[in-house]
C-alpha cells in the first residue's frame, strides 16, 4: 500500500479561480493611494485541494482523523490506522466478526488515542492507539451510537474521563473508558454507562446527532446537543475538584426547567454542527449548525447567562441549480464549507456569499463526508475510492475588504495591519466615510495616516471651512514626518502656527469662549514647546516672531522666546514695560552671563539691591571685571544705596571669591578712598606688606590716597613700595611713632636705618625741641650715638641733658676694646695648637703585616703600591683608584685624568734624552720635584679619605648597585 502522505497535484481538479470572488480596490471607489501594488507572483488560493496518492483495496466506509491520527473503515470488518507523523508505518486490524455486522460510525477523541467503533448490530467496540486488541464495550450494547461528546479537560491517552454518548433513540448517556486491562473480575474497558438525559422532537424520541462539551469561566460547563431540527443548550456549574464525577449534575440543574433550544421546521433526517477554535486547548469561538432550513452560524459567548449563542444568522439553501441538501459541514475562521455529493462550497461568514466552489469528477464516486482535524486544521474529504485534503492558506487576507464594505473599519484595520497598501485603502475609506457624515476631526485623523495627496485633502477641509479638522490633519501629518524632511516640517509648523493664532484671535474676541481660548492657548503652547519641533522652530524663529507680532500676541511671543531660550528678547520686553523684577527673575533663572553683562547697567539703576543679590548668587560664574562699567556709571551719579551695593559686591568679590584682578582691587580701593575712609586703612593692612602679595596698583593707590589726603594710608603704601625715606618724611607729619615703625623696616641696610633715625632725631630736636624724645631715639636705635645727634642741638643746650648718654657711649667703647683683646688671645692659642698637631702627624706611623690583604681585591697588599688609612683599611693604589673614581664629581674626574696624563708623560723615557744638551743636565732635581708634586695632587684626590668610611660611601647610599646605563649590558653578561 502506498503512503497516504505521498501527495500529488491533480491538475484537472484545481480550484477554478473564477469561482473565488474577490473585491478589488478599483471596485470600491476610494481616493487614490500612494501605494503601488505590484505582485511578483500569482497569489495562491485560500482553499488548496490535494488528492492523497492512496488506492484503497476495498471501499472506504467511514473515515475519522484527529491529532494527526487517521482511522478508516475498509470493507466489512477491516480497520486501517495511520500515524500521519509516520505515514510509512500503517497499521491494519481485522475485527474478525463472523456475523453480518458492519461498522456504522467511528469516533476518535481529541488526543487521537481512543477510538470507539459503532456497529450496525447495536454493539460498540473500543481500540486504543497503543494496542492491537479490539475490546468490546459490553455496557454500551443495545444502543446505536450517533455521537460522542469528548472530555477535552480530563481526557488522557489512557483514560477518556467522563464523556457523553448520544444514541439514535434520543438518549444521552454518561460513560468513561479506560485503556487499562482492568481487574480479574472486571476486564471491560467501559467503567460505567448511565443515562443522564433524553431528547425529543414533537413528542417522539429523536436521534442525538451531535454532542459538544465545553468549560467556561468560574467552573461553568456548557453542553450543546443537536437533533434533526433542534439545538439544545445545557448550562450548569460543577464544583471545583468534582469534574471527575461527570455531567449528571448539569442535567439535573436543568431538569426542573424546559431545556433551551432552537427549532427549525424543515427536517432533512440528519444535522451536523461544527465549531471553530483559534488556539489549541481553548474554547471554541464560533459555531455553524447544518440543518434542514440552512446553516445557523454565529459566535459563542460564554459570559451570557441565558444563551451561549450570539450574533446568530441563518444562511438558507437558495440554489436554483442544485437543490440537493449538504452532507457535511466544516467551520473555519471566516468560512464554513458545505459538502455536497459532487462538490464543495465555501461560504463567507461575514457576508453570506459563496466565495469558492469546487466540483469533483464523477470518476471518484460520490462524496461521503468532510471533517477537520481540530489540532492541525486540515480538512479531509473522502469517497469510497479516494481521499482528498484541503490546505487553508491565509484565510484572513481578504477579510479586510469585507469588513471595510460593512463599514467595520476597526476590524478591517486589524486584519491588514501587516499589509500597508491595504491599510492605506481602509484608512482612506474610513476617512471618506467620516467626512461624508460630517465627523471632520475623525476624518482628518484618518486622512493623516494615508498616503493620499496632501494638497487634495487640505483643500477638501478648507473648502468645507473646517479649520479645526485641518489643524488636526496637519498635526497628525506633522507627527508622521521624518526629521530629514525639513522642508515639509517647516511648512506644516508655520501653517499650524498661523491656524492656532487665527483661532486664538477669534476666541479671545468672544467673552463667552474664554475657557475654550485658554484650552487653545495651552494646546498652542504645548505645540511650540514640543521638543520634536524645536530645531525647526529655532531655525525659523524670525518667521514665528513675525506671525506672533502680526497678531499682537505678546504673551505667547514671550513664552515662545523663553522656549527658544531667546532670553534677551524676554528681558528686553520686561525692561521696556518697566518690569525690572521680572527681567531679573529671568536672568537669575537661566544664568546667562552674557545677558547679565548686557542688562546689569539698566537693572542696577532701578533695583540695585536685588541685582547685587543675583550677582552674589552667581558667584564665580560672573566675571566681575565685566560688571565694572555698570558699577562705575551709577556709583558716580547714583544714590547712596547704589554706592553701598557696589561696595558690597566688590567686597564679596575680594573677600569671598578671593578675586585677584587688579581692576577689581583698584576699583574697591577708589570706593574706600572716596566714600569709606575708615575701611581704607584696614583694607591696605590686610592686603599684605609685600609687593608680591598685593593685587592693586601701588602707584594708583598712592596717588588716590594723596588726592584724598589720607596720609597714614600713603605711609603704608610707601612702606610696601620700600620707599622708606618718603614714608618717614610723610609719617613725621602725622606721628613720630609711625615714623619710628617705618625707620626699622630696612633691616639689611644699616646705613639707611641710621639715616632714617637721624631724620627722626633731627625732627624731634629741631621741630619739636624735645630733648627727652631725642634721647629716646638713642635708646630705640642701637645705630645712633650721642655724637650723631649732637650737631642737631642748638648752642644754648647744656651738657647736663645728655651727660648720661655720653658716659654710656664711652663705656660701650671700652667694652668693645676688651672684647677685641679677648678674641686676639684666643686666635693665638688656636694657632699654637694647630702647629703641635701638625708636628704630631709627621711622626705618626702604622704597621703592615706581610699577610695583610687589599680590602677590595683580597690579594696580598705588599705586592703593589698601597695606601693605609687611620681607620685600618688598606688598598692597592690601582684598586683604590678604581673604587674612588666612579664617586668623584665630573670636575675631579677631569682633573684626575689630566694629572695621570702628566704623570705618564713625566715617567716615560724620551728619545730626546740621548741628545740632551749639556746645560740641561743640571735640572734633574726639578723634574723629580714635578713628578712628586703630581703624585701628591693625585693622592689628595684619591686618598683624601677612606672610600669605605668617608663621605663618599655615605653619599653613594641612594645610588643603584648597577648603573642604569649599563644595566642591559650587565644583565646580558649574567645570561
């Protein structure tokens, strides 16, 4: 047997494209869209039929499929099972019935695990997917099974849970089937089988054609049962945790009341109901019931208390050509498919139109049944000789057109949101619909989202005199533009500004619309404050200013200037209206230093205290030098308050901010000199006494103090300038004590100090004629002697006034002579001791043993010339030379190299000695003396101290053991 999934395309049975009526944009009559719809390939049909490459050995009696598990009845008692996931492993089972019974119907649960086989002899069999053994359902015997309502909540692969079973006599039973083998005394798979309800039509039992069990919210269960012309609903609650007990409680809750049902007059002997479920293991959303009058279809509402069915419609069988009733029905998301004996029709549930019809060739025989796999969504149709399968592809692709034609635009947009060209058509249609119904604002919002011509839509609203709708359209269009579309953004922003201003002008003229005007102004301000349009508004701010000015809208112009951070315009506006406080608030809030410099002169004239407070709050952000013009201007012509505030700010800069600019200090100095003399001297004193610490101009300060007659301040400046003579001369005009303090300042120049004190003494003697003060000058300065000031006294002064001073001077001379004698005696004694030490050193010696070794090379010492130090260290001459040389300064190293060269030249025998003249033979002693002197000089450098005990070793403590310049060479020698 060939595999059932080895499919092929039957070209003779392809769907006819003419039967699938589609709505095109050209038939709708809508405004032109900016989209161009170009299809690169032919669109596949929604319903695509395929014939399964399968030739049954016997005729197919019945066919079921669920969860990719396919079961079909072949011939009399053959059952074929195929797992569509493993199509190459079919499973054929023989029922082995010896009587004349045959299979009436097959029922497969949603998991595809439990198969119930109903026989024509009123018997039932059970087959589990995991076994080959067909087992009898003994409790079901005697009933012709018409339908099974499976338990989707509790059903598993090994147990069905409580299920409902409908019979041909209108009885509804509750049963449960288990796949286990059971116990020793109970081997039947059916656990129980009990009647729970019965259905009638016109007082007679009617076969239960279909059963469906669904669970809603709050443990509420819904049971739908259909007969040939009635549809019954049973609703009831099952307590949590008691679902396993079955559905008998639901029927008992409806026993006292007549069951809710819908009835139609025509009876065609059977009926069938189909459900659509959007997601696996979720409740169905829609239903379609095929009965005698037509198809009853609608939605399932699990919230309604009275009925589960909602939005119900009837599609009647009106067909002039075919009067044959349908055999089977399948429901999809937007269509229900009806199976006739020779064709399949698809009817759209949105408009009731037949959108697809597929006629089957007679060679396959009459169509018997159509069913859908609820898990995988495939539709299956079979005849006695063939099996067909329908693929449903993109069923919702044209639904938007139908919703649009029904004016359900929200649903239309929902189903074409991933297709911008279709969404544009829907939006244009909705906009036109709103416009025709005079819902202009809504129309504008929709038009703004379309690709229709901008000019056309704008003119449309202008002609209708709908400025509010035009404004909404422009706002929406502006929001959809990209930042790169600067020209379009500029156009729309300017236009909207004009519209807002026109609207504000109209509203403000009407006193009854003040609240609307306030709302419009708030909306306008939000618009110009939108950061998205900030760059555009900034680049075109002159145009916006012109628009605002043309409408006389001063308040909004100020607001716009603030948004544009054009604070200069705002402050100028406040100053022009004499609102200096508001101008200062803007300055203080935004802290623009350039604006501070520009507007401070005006503000300082009117509100000096607040301006200075603002300056102080800015701290170092402001450059005080740039504020001096404003301060100078109004400190000269202003009031006392302005002058005081100017001094306060200057003091803040100098003392708080520690500003060192000379201009600031000079200006504060001038203010002190002119208005606050008492603060002048204090400022000069705390500013410092050294010229390097001074931040003001000393010459300017001296001239300023002299102009205003502040002599004491001038003295202080002279002192800082180290002009001590001038300071003393000026101080003598003020106070002798001040002059004395100036005279002691040149500590390093005794001659100058003496000269200054002599000036003071002359002033005291000649001007004040006070001998006592003159004597005090002698005691205050140790440089003055009585003989220095005697010439200043007049001739009539007697010696009695300065007798003590003369005696004191003579005593000091005697004392000084004694000190000189003492120093001479000490110097003579020191010279004598030095001579003795030199004599002792000449006689000092050391003993060197024959085994002594050099402290550096550790070789015997007596082999070569050596040095012996008082500390006991002994070195060869060459070893000591090598140790000392690296530690010598560059000057001494050069001197040492020069001495070595001279010594070598003096020691080397010269060829010229063989030709010595006779007069030169008398000078060998002089040459020998020169060599000894050179050696002595070398010893003074090399052997001045022990290299291990002297200062050289101490100085070398911070030097590395290896010279950094020779580090690489030394390191490579160790490798």
